[in-house]
C-alpha cells in the first residue's frame, strides 16, 4: 500500500510540474535561509557556554544607583579578589583577568601577542583544556607562562615548548618566563581571547595597586560552590561592600541617591557567564544587542511560516481541482484515513525534497555566507546531534502544518456532492485570504524593521564624534618599539612636509584599528564630596590640533611648560559638569589623598573616545614623558591620502624595522565599532528579500489556480463586453485589498517594535511615517505586478474555449 501511495504521489507531482516546482523551490529557499539564520543566532547565543561549570561562574560588577542615572561597571580594584576569597567560603575560585599585549622574544625572533594577567585559579574556573602541563601548578610561580597552541607553533614550530625560556617586553621592562603549559586555542565563541597568560603580580605597578581600592582596572571572575545561590550570595556581599566602599555610600547619599527595588544605592553584584557576552556595560564588548540575535531567529521562523502558508494555500486551492479524484476514490471504497494518508504523503514527498534541497543549498553556500557576512558557522554545526534533531523536528513540523491541514480538508469531501460537481469547503476563501494577509504582514514587517535598522546603523556611523575623523591616519605602535621615541623621530622626519598637517600620539586608538585591540583606563576619586568616574587618557602634544578639537577655555599641552608632564590635565565638558565646576580651568583635584595634585589647564568639548552606542563619557587627558604612546595619529591633506599612507609605510620601515606597519584611516576604524550591527542588518536585508520573494511566489501560484477556477466567469464577462483592463482590475482588486490589509496590520507592529529597539541607543533616529507609506506602496506595486501577469493572461484567453463545455 505504501509503495502504491508513493507511486501515485510521484505521478501527481510529475503531472503538475509547475505546482511541484513552486513548492519545492519555495521550501528549499526557506529551509536554507532558516538554517543560516538559526545557526547564526545559535553561534551568538552559544558564547561561553562550552565551559563545564558555566552556571557557577560569574563576573563581578558594581551597581551604583546615582540620582542622575543608575550605572553598572565591571572594572574592579586589585585588592578585591584576595579579599573575596579570604572572607567568603562560598567562593570556590577567583581570578583577575587583566588585558595586555607585549612582544615575546625567542632566539632573536619577535612575536606581538596578547598576553593576559591572571591567577592560578583561572584554570580551575574556565574549561580551556591544557594540552601540556599540570593545571594545578602551571601558574604556580611568577616566572611561569602558559601559551596557546597557535602561539606555541608560531614560536617553536615542531620544537618542544615545555620548559623553554621566553623574553617578554622590551628594554627595562623585559622579563624572563618559563613555559609551563600549552592551552588549546580558545574557540570562536569565547568572550575571553588570549595568546598567553602570566601571573597578575607581573602587572606594572602591582605593588602600588594591590592596596588601592579606588583604581578600577580589570575584570574579576568567581566560581561559586555548587550549593550557593546567586541572590543569597549577593545579599551576603552587602556588608562587604559597606566595609570596603564606605565612601561610595556616603557620596551617593549626599548626592540624594535613593535605594533601588532591591534596597541598594551601591552594591557588588554578579553576572552569570552565559550573559556576559551581551552585557556591554560590564564586559565592555562590541557585541550586538541580544534582541537582534533573537530577531534573527524570529525572521527564520517567519520565513518558514511564509513557506508553509504558500504550501497550504496551494494545496487548498488545488483541492477543488482534485475534488472529482477524491470523489471517485471514495465511491470505490477508499476510507477517509486512507485518503488522508495518501494526500499527506504527497505533501511529505514535496517537503522532503524541499528539505533536502535546502540543506544542500546551505552546505554549498556556507563559505559564501561566511565571507559575505563575516560569519563563523561551519558544517560541523549542522551535523551535530542537537542540530540534526532540530532540523528533523523542523521538517516534521512543516510537513504536519503545511501538508496535514489540506489533506484533512480534502479527505472530508462528500463523494456524492463532489461527483455532482458541488464542491464546498467551509469558507475556503477566508482561510486563503487570511494566510495571504499573514504572509504579507510578516514580509512588510520585516522590510520596515530592516530599513529602520539600516538607517540607525548609518546614523551611528555619521553621528558627530566631537572630532574630525577624516584624513587622519592611525598607526598602532605595537610592543616591539617604544612608541614615544618613534613618535618623536617621526615628527622630525615629517617636519616641513606640505602634505602633513600635524602628528600626535595617544594610549588609546580611535575606533578599532588593524591591531583589532582597544584599551580603556577609568579612574575613580572624590571631589567636593562627589563620586567622580572619568576615562583617564594619555595623549601627546598636538592631539587637539590633529583631531580638530577646539579649546573652550585654557590652553593645550606645550613643550614650553615642563610641568605639563607632571601634574597638569585637560578635561571635557562632561567632566567639568561632573566636578560641578562652571569654570574648571585653574582648579585642582587629587585621585588619591596621598597622590599627585592635578591642576586643570584646559577645557574641550565632549567627544566620543569610544562607540556612539553609549553616551559621551567624561575624559581627563594628561601628558607623560615616562609612559609610551600606543598609537600615532597623522593628519594629512585631502589630496594626499594614498601618497601619505605610502610615505608613512616607508618611514615606518626605517624607524621600526622589527615592527609591522598596520596603519589605517580613523574613519574606517570608527565604522568598525558597528561591525556587528552592520553584519546583522545585512543578514536582515537578505532575509527580508527572501521573505518578500516567497510571498510573491505564493501569491503568483494562488493567482494561477484562482484564474483557472474563474475561467468560465472570465469567458462570460468577455462575451458580455468586458474590456481587458476592466477584467484585469476585477481579477486583481481582491488580492490588492489583502495586501493593503496586511500593510495596515504590519505598520503599527513595526513602529512599536522598532521604537523599543531604538530606545537602547543614546543617539537614535526618529521613525518617519513616510517610510511606512513607501513600503506600503512598494508592496502594493509588487502584488499588482505579481497578480497582473496571470490576470492579463486569463483576460486574453478566447472565451469560446472557456465556454465550450457549457
């Protein structure tokens, strides 16, 4: 019987090749798009979930319920880690993670690597496999270093790395380490990136930091014991916070801070590791909001739903054509459940072919998808057991929804009525029309949301940063040379060049440069009983000239004032506001009661040192001859962009022959801040395009079948004198009405959803009503074009042929 059903199914598909082709292609494209979207979302949501005890691993952060705005920060002081371990038996392990980069020297060869500072507990907290070495002792000594697998191959090749000595750093900062472990490379979905680890006691000025509770400079991760509840432990941390951060409580109370819903004005809290990747406040990452990731999954679901709607519509519409076949089979003794299985089996064959086609397309297009959208998905993801189970479930669900309902309806046909030519489904037009409205609602919703997302990303890129980013070249210095020395020599080399406007340096890059790294230093202190938090930025002479930042008051740093490099600072307007000083120039402050007393000599407008996804932060800039700059900035004339870049490349080889030149333009670097949003918005665009194409494909197929059913009506109208334009209007208007209804439903949904999404950004666009009007007109035009082809074809048909059987 099964063999007979299968044979009949293939015969029917071959007989109706056009119908089968539309369904199989539509399902294949939908399956393929859904696979890409689900795997992209899965990759983003899988960050850090490979760690064995992820439920017990947390990042520590500070919560401050400031009267102006509640804030959260992941920057921790150095003494907090040993204090937490000593005072709370619930803490199984704790480790600092301090970002760093330096040069590793071995046998006269130099390697720029990302060297992190941490504790021995790091290997007990995280599940990064140690390929060589003992996890209990690999970081047991201050001279120990553990390196990644890739770093080991780069430095040693096939040579055994264990026990070898490495020189890390340059000149007076050079230290010698012994390789005591080789870590497996971190996976792509890890928030913690590394090339090597050494003990945190090797951080510069460690002795000065270990007792400094107000220098928030690094991340701290805890691993709690299995029986410890997060909320209970956070309550236990309240006395600890009051003990070590009493000043913070006092200042917030004086400022008028009120307790939040948990009764805190200041608190130490925990963020679970699985949520850290998307928490930009405490992790400081550049990941897209998690809402965008869930939106990708939603789009994948919508596309599959649109494909299912097409399938249902076509099968329900074809049920009228196959009505006599069902009637004859019933009159010959076919049971209702037998007809259901046969018709559902035909749908299952189509779904299976579409499923295979979709998986095949996905496998073929994965390299192109990754290259186009900078994705990280691979074939391994598709063939994992849980992914196979997900795809199988998706296939069964689609077959059940798309094939089951039409089969159930057709199996209920009354044989006598059908053979008399009376075919009836209860309100078949209502179902078909509802499904058409649903799929065009989804398509219009996707298009509106995609356009708004693209406009917002463009707005972020074009948002004034407070400085002129065009015609400025950024050169990462790296670890092999002294940045300040190279900067001074470069100034001499470029002096008198008409194409060079100015040269300066800084510890922080503007945007994300070719070295793909960024640093941030935040300083906290008290000023007139106010809690102050500011970005602490090391800059060099001509910084404001190079970036075209105008002085509002005071003066810039100048070689004519030697004390500028000792105790002078320049601040931004928001820093002055935080200090509560309307005329800050000439005022003094201290970051530490026993430290340097700084004098403010200049005031500049606020500018975005970091992404415009966050507000402009207060910045305090200082000059130092003892600290090296990490980046050199060169402003060039507009007509010499390419020539100046090549000249700088040539000079760099002369000044720093051991270091690679990886200069880039600052405007390109700042655009890289929005790489993730840009990537996801392009994925949205592709998905929206697929959705509208599938909707039009379904509308085309339904129109084809409806025109077949109305053939005699068209013949009668033509005989009675109806013109072709009139016939096209009559045949198309019902479909256009459905599209208009869909647009009216989609518009408020898109407006509400995108307003909530845009509220996450301090710099956001205002949604224009014109957008929805244009999308609506576009959808109507596409629908008219889709249906008109079949309408015109039907209107041109000879009425004699259509009325011959009457």
